[in-house]
């Protein structure tokens, strides 16, 4: 067991190192120079002032140092939880910008990923081999999963937001409110949350349902199912075993979904102008905000690694064969 | 089945718990943010009343990151105008300065300007506003990184004679530019700003701003800033006006779709975004109006120019530039791309508000208009011929002419426009290819002079066309050109005339006209920068919650309906005092 997790941790550590390095490199290879566009945006025409500002900002962001030193500084700062100062929302620290956005993204993604997984699996398993249900769940699932989620988002915003006027079309909470722990505010927050949630939930739902349905059919036709059936086991028992086996690939799928969930809502957040990480990433790229981009990507890297690690553990719990494999490795 | 439910139920519970807890936990970081801002009164978590709140958008493109009126390019909307005020406002219709914090300003002799300040003006922290604050604000400009640093090249000293009088002494009196400064500079309180280092002045967030204005800071978040009316504002008695909305919420732009959605849902009252289908919004029955009920729907705010890089061949040749000017089908841009939301510009580029300064005789003699045949003739006369038969003219030395025209990627109206320009120039035999680099990349190329041609409209309406000419012709050309003369056009004669214009007193309209006529003649002869169309003062208003918006019809106000930077001083603030709650 220790060996299993030790190996996993080593792989994660290496992945982390490589990811951080790439993360540091990519923005620096983007065309254009953030400092000069920052100065240009300032619209200062005085030549002396331009030079002073340029030097000042170059020093401030540490761009005057040799590359290897910038890289070393980056690691040092990272371990202190310091992602630098945002260029876009100058002079706010990146960590502050990200922390303001993270709750919105997690609040949107965790429920939509988990609920769609649960409901999708349930619907898929339930529908498999029941002709009437299969004939309805399958096409609906295909339509949902084939739907680009931003398109669905736009449809929802238009239909339920603008035309019906039931839901708001933009923002994390009403522009007339200020954050507080009142019932009014929380209700408003949920009201704004429904549409983005729904657009993510519905699209993911279809995929899970189809996957599960196919897996269950496959399992029901496998030898052990036929054997059980020949022994006269009740259909419910067979289905239970089939479900247990069928859910394993679905768990792997969930792991991947959980990993990218931080970034996954990017387009949805933009459509609803929901103030989460996705909107931040877009803005960071548009404004060549190295530091913000690094910070958000860092979050995604950490998210992917942590989610995968959790799933590794979950696997050990739900799949006896993994445990058997580890015991075998130790022997 | 029961077993399956055993798995499903806890997972469902986890999901719901996550949903609820994340919903509930969201306010925590926000709350702490609001808590750190002293002005946010605790306990009034309730909704802002709709009939007392004005929702605006179209100015702010990123989260409100600072309230520093010296960061003129990215302060939170309203920092200048609502909180900090200027000495004068400028009334574009009457074409004159309106006393604001100042009661009057007079030139006592050719190089001395005396300001009399209003009495009874107080800062939002209760301290009186005096001449020392004005002197302090102008002296901040001695710091190199302050945007108005250059006035100290011709301003000698500023001194407070008494609490109500400021005397400015000049080494060279630039009357035109001085009037511009008078309504542009936000006056900051000495007792708060004194002792701030240059870095704090340049980069400071200036949280909880203390100003003389009619509003104070209430709260802000990533996507909004909220201002609250100050009930002891001096202007209630001093100017006999009061802004009607108790709260102003300025919403950060995300996209046109969102702005449109909010407008249609009656969640936004004043949208200063460019909405491509604005004409349909006005014609449809949505309760949305614009300044004019018919084309061009909007007031004109600035001129879109085609900037030519005059350091490159063949754009260094005036004959080629004039041929190019004649080859552009501006009408097609106005009608096809904008659906008549904009107007074609005068060949001089001067805004309609400055029409009296345009010398019609010069325009009739030297002006250009779209005429493919004429463009072809001009090219042929100047020696540009199509010698290899590919349909495009070549340089005089026989090398191919292949020019790029650039606008930022995503600026869809401009992208369409340069496609039209490229197509119509090709008709005349000039090979132009449209290209759409990223905005930052474009800024980079523009300031370094690494482009062929581009479109720019950064200069706004002001008190004097001098600001336009400064933008077109300013010398000397530097290594990086950040705000003016992107085309690096060097002409000492015209620059001398522009400096001459600067030194004409602003009430001497005839004198201004005389100098400007000469400038216009050189501009039209040389054509280093080609005026295309007047961009609108994009403004779509909803009449659901607030009415009496400015418009061309009836006895509605005639002030510009906008929250754009520096436009509150051009009458945007006055608009706020004239609108009325709908119910």
C-alpha cells in the first residue's frame, strides 16, 4: 500500500514540477510586452515620464533580472503563496483576485459535475434494457451531450432570461445588493446561479447517461451475468453486479472532469458574465497579465492533481481488484 | 436497487451540500473585502431601491481596481466627475467653460491667470476646500509620471493668494491648452494627499476617496462600483442642481450580449456600449431610446482616422496618400458596416461641434471624396503604374506595393470597416490586406512605428480643435509614440502653426479660425492622416426607471448622456441632474 501511494506521489510531484515550469514559460513566450502595453495604456505622452514608468514597472515585476533568476524567484514566491501583482487589476495581488473568483467557480462546478454524474449514471443504468425508457433516454442523452454547452447557455439566457424574464442573465448576484449573510442575498445568489448551473448540468448529464447505459448493456451480456442468470439469480441481483462493474470507468471519467472543473466553466462563465476563474483566464490572456494567468493555471494544475489523487484513493475503496493488485505487488 | 440508492443518496447529499455551502460561503471573501472598505456601512445589506438607483455601463473594462483620479486611464468609473471635481465644466453646445469649483477665471495680463474659487465648498470629510488644494494639485504635476507633467514646461508657478484666489504665472501662455486643463484636472485634497510619495501617487489605490463631488464611495466588487449621493454637496446651493439618483451602480463591461440582455431586462438604464444593432433596438418596441430617434442615432464623440505610417514607402509620398484618401468608400462603411449609426467625417476631421472652425473654402479647394477614377488618375500622375499587370500599382522603383491595415482583433465593427477599405482601395489599384492582431500586440506595433496603416480614434471632443491638431502633428517624434502622431509625420511648419493656435486666446474665434484655415490647408495638401467617420457617443437608455433623458426632440436636456471618462465634465454630470424617476 505504501509503495503504491509512494509511487503515485512521486509521479504527482514530477508532474507538478513540469507543470509549474511550463506554466512559468508559456506567458513569457506570448508575443508582446506587458510593460509597454501597460505604459501605452496609461497614455502618458511625456517622453521622460514614459521612460520613468517603464523602468519602474520593469523593476516592479522583476523583468529586469536574468531569466534563470526570474524562474528561481517564481519558485521561492510560490511557496510563500505569493503569485505576484496583477497587471490587469493593478495593483491588486493575484492571490486576492483569484480568491475572489474561486468560490463562484467551485460553487458552480462541483454541484454540476457531481449531480450530473449521479443523475446521469442513475438514469443510464435505469434505462438500459428497458425498451420504453431506452427509447426516450438515449435520444435525449445524445441531443444533450452533442449540444455545445455555450450554445445551450446562450439559449437558456435568451429563453429563460430575456424572453421569460424568470432568471437574471448576468453577474454573480444582483447589482442592487451588497454581499451579506442575509436570506435575501443568498436567495439572490442562488437565483443567479441557476442558469449557469443548468447549462453545465444538462450537457454533462447526457454524456454520463449514455456512457452508463452502454456499460450496463455490455456488463449484462458478459459471461458472469449470463452465468448468474443461468443459476436463476434474480434480475435485480444481476443488475447490481453489472452496475458495480460499469461504474468503474465512469469514476475515471469523473476524475478527469473534476480535474478540469476549475477551468471547465470558462465559456459558461463568459456567457453569463459569472465572476469566476474562467472569466479571469480570458481577461488575463486579453491583457497579457502574466501573473494572473500563472496564478489561475496554478490553481488548475493543483486541481487536476488533487482530484486525481482523491480518485486514486476512491479506486482503492470501490474496486477490490486494485487492493488485490497492491497486495500482489507487496508479496 | 436499494443498494444502488445507498450509493446515490450520500453522493446526492454531498452534491447538494457542496452546492449550498459554496452558495453560502461565497459572501465571506466578498464580505471581508467590503469590510475593509470603510465607507461600506454595515447593516444595510438590503437591496438598493430601484427607483433611486441608476445602473450604468460602458466605461469600465476591468474590475474597479483603484480610485486614484491621477490614473486617468483606469480609475473606477466616476472617480473623476462624481467624487473628484474639476475647476470648470465644458458645455459643448455653447462652446464655453462653465464655472464649477471655480467661480471665475480671468487673464489679468497676457501671462497671468487668476482663479476665484467658490466659497462654502467642503471635502467629503468635512474640511473646507481652499486655494491651497488647487495649488497642491497642480504642483503634483511636477512629478514626472503624473499625466499633466508637461504643463510645467510653460507654467512657471502657481500660488495661493488667499483662501479663495489662485494666481498662475506662465512663461508661455498656451491659452487653448490651459482651458482644456481647467476642466480636465481633478482637484485632490492637500490634507489627504500631502506626503504621498511619487510611487503612491502613481500606483496608489486611493481607497475611500475624499473628494468635493456629489457622490461618495459605497462599495465595489469585481464587476461593479457603487456610489452614494452626498446630501451635503455644495452644488445644491452653489449651482442649484442635484443629481437625481441616490445610488449609481456602474457595471463592468463583459460583452455586448450581456449589456444588451441587461438593457432588455430593464436592469440597466444607461448603456454606453457600442451595440451593433442599436437601430433595431430603437425602432422596436423595447422602451430603449438614443439621442436622435433617426440616423445617426448618436451624438458624435470622436473621429476615426486612418493613420498612415509616413516613414514607410509609399506612404511617405503626399500624392500617394491623397490618392489613397480618394480611394476609400466611406459611405459603404457608414451604411453597410454601421447601419448609419455613424456619420462620414469632414475631410478636415473636425467634429460637427467644431463646424464653425472649418474653412469651407479650403475644403472645397483641397478636400477629397470617394472617387475611384480620381484616385487612379492621382496615382498615374504621381508615377505609380501597374507594370507587371497584376492589377495593382507598383512603387516608382518597380517594387511591389503590399500594405497591411490593422485593427485590434475582436473589434468587429472596425474589422468590417478595414475589409471595406481594403476592398475599395483594391478597386483603385492599391494592394491593401486587412489584419487583426491582438490589442496589446497592436499597441506595441503602433508605439514603435512598426505598421503600415491602422485606425485610431483616441482623441475625444474637447474645448478646442487644438487637441486634435496636437494629436495629428505633434513634434518631436520619439522612439515610442504613445498617444499622438502615430504616423510619425514630421512637418515643422504645421507644428509651428499649431503652437501659434495654442497661444490664441480662447475667446478670439476669428484668430483661431485664421490659424486653423492654414493648418487645414496643409493637412489636406499633405494628408498624413485620413479622417474617415465620426464615432458615436454610444448611448442607449432605458426609459423604464428613469426618464427625461437627453434627446434631440422636444424640450429634453441637450447634454451628453454618458459616463465615459472625462465626459462627466463635458455635461455627463449635468445629465444626471436632469433625469427623472419614472414613477
